[in-house]
């Protein structure tokens, strides 16, 4: 039984996730979904254990992982609407950026109240940080990378042609990205 965490619906599209999980199960790449309910799902138990970093360094294990990822890309095609909608990471970014701005503002305010410390930029504005960088600089970097990627991959339409189903680590979310 998987119980979904609170507030993850802002990052994850559960309906799309269930559709993808069903397709994965159909080709033997995921557990059979036995049922769903409002805040979770019941799926067939697969006996195993999480791999450690040492496990992944074993050549036979890493080769097996690579073969399974290749199967994921080859056996599970994208639906027309998935391909047309483009890279899901950008849809998630666009959907979440407003909430991220509000959270970063709140965190900055909260930290200042607790510590009395204010970080000021060269222009005298207060700064909020993520990954050790000012939040606005982080957002600008993502935007710059997005434009660079589109330019160097032949444009958005060309990128859509190369999309495959990909597994990402955000709560086992399956996104489609370029391979």
C-alpha cells in the first residue's frame, strides 16, 4: 500500500502517474496496481530491497539497471498528448514557479525574524537563497538553460520528436524527457 504525502499534488499529476504505472505493469516493468483510493494505491508486492551505492557499482547490477532503463524507453511509448505537451519537467516548473516564489519569500521573512539576519544584494535588496545561490539568480539560470536546450536541440518541435518515457527521482514520478 502506498499512501501519498501531503501537498505533493503540486508536483505530481496522480492521474497521469497512474496511467503510466498501468502501462509499465502491462509490459512487465512495474507492479500490478490492485486498486486506488483518494490518497494512495494498493499494488502487488515485489520482494526486494533498495540498492545501495555499493550495489550499483557492481558491474552485473549496473548492467541490469541499464537494460531495464532501455526497456523503459523502448517498450513504453508516449501517448500523442504526452508527446505534444513536451518535456514534463518544464510543465512542472511552470506550474510550480509561483508557489516556489511565495515559499522563498516566506522562508526569507521567517529566517530574518528568527535570526535577525538580512542578506543584501549589491542593489540593497534582500536576498533569498536556494542551492547556495540567490533565488532569482537560480530561476534565471534555469530559464537560460531552457532556452539553450531548445536552441541546441533544434527547437521545441524537434525536441518533442525525441521524447521518451523517463524515470525521475521526484517521488518515483515518471516524466517524459529526451533520451
